[in-house]
C-alpha cells in the first residue's frame, strides 16, 4: 500500500486529492498538512469527508511526513514549493508537485514570468513533466514530477496530434480558454466574489498569463520544433472545468474526417482521452480525470475543442495518475 502525504491539504486541490485517494485500492492518505490556521480534523475542515477520513490536518513536520509517507502530493503555490521539495527528496520521499516551480525547464523564463529567483535548479533539471499521455516514459523511475498546469493540459491534448503529424503550422497556435471560478483557488478576492462572478464573463492575463510559456514548452517538445502560442484565458460563472478552443493554420488542405481519424489513432489506448463526434460539454467531464477532444476543420483552419475538470485532470487527478506511474501501478487506479 502506497502511503500518501498531502501538503497544502486545506485547499481545493488538497480536498480533491483526498476525495480521489479514498477510492484508491493501492494507496492511502497517511499524512495531511496545512498552515496552522487551516488545521483541524479533516472531517471538520471538509464536512464531505465525515465518517470517511479520520486524519487530522496538521502543521508540517518533515520528520513525521518522511516516516509515514512514500510520496507527497505538494499542493503549494509557486515560489513556496521549491522551499520544501529539496527537503522532501532528501528524506527519501517521492514528490508530485502541483506548483509551477518545476515545470519550466528554462529557469530564466520561470524567473521572468513568476518574478522570483529559482532556488532549486538542481532538482529542476531532474524533474519529469507530468503530462502522462505525452511524456509517460519520462515519468517512470524519477523521484520528482512537475504536475502540469490546468490550462496547458487541455490546450496541449487538443493541439499536439495535429502538430506532431505535421498537419498544423507551428508559427501561430491560438488557444482561447474559459475556466470556472475554482481556478482562482480557495482564498477569496473581490474579482471572484459572487456578485462580480454571477452572470459575468471576463478575460484576464492578456498577453502575460504564466501558462503561455508552459504551453509553448509542451507543444515544442511534442512537435519537435519551435511552436509559437497566443494564449488568452477567461473566467466564467461556474465552479469547475475548462473549455479550450485551439485554432491552428493547416500545413496543407485537411478534411474534418482526416482530423478525426488522426486524433482517434493518436489517443487509441489512452484511458483518459476521449475523442468526440462533436464539441464536448464541460458537464460531461466534471469531477472526472477525463479530457474530451473534438477536432475539425472550419474555413481553412484547424479548430480543436477540449474540456477537462481543472481540479481533477488539471490538478489532483493527474497527480494521482502520475503517482500511479511512478510506482508501477495501473495508472487508472482511483480515477475510474
């Protein structure tokens, strides 16, 4: 049985991790930790776990964590995670990190977009990027996995097959995405307060969103050539989910049927990517680890739609999928 610690267990991704692990046949939650002001019995912090999780959420004790756990799901913000990950690895605990601290392989790009010095370049160089469907072989056998961002997950799964096959030009890929309010995290802010979110829709991070270089990195790596991405996120008045629409210039004339066949072949055998016959709905992937994708051609452009749950395939579910791969388990365990 794999013993799993969750650091930052009091947030949205922490609670999703608990929820999914409670249904995992080969793993169990062994240790929960958060800031002192957010601690207490898990079933009081999250009443949905009443009678299901008898652990307390405690202030972090690295010695206790290392003695009780084989792997840590590190649900901490960027800039914070890299202060803890080296100590966790040194204690012999594997780590799946939810922050951006180990995603961008070029530390200079990280420092530009996150406005902070990267203090753990040694482990940055060793970390595997955990988008399972594209980099599964690189995940096996490592001690540190950088869990991808939610937007990059949906965007990359939509764009990579066409780019890798040479059907789409790499010079301009446009990604237009809408997320639910949970994407902003648990801490409240005026912009995401109910009176502002209700019956509203707005763009943010115009030209500056931190996931843009991450999307470029994934697409460039998968396509084997430089890919230029324009990414524009929006937030809508719903709890969870991301709908992404990806626009690409075709490298040659391409028909909708050809794209559907390509995507079905590309994702054949992938347990969590389903290629649909029409544009997917957010409600069909809510609370699941699935990504629904629909590629087509419209007015001489390749257009691909994708939907994921930002808290599951975009965070906790993908982390557990990565954990399963790390320990040589069926990667669907706890996620079906």
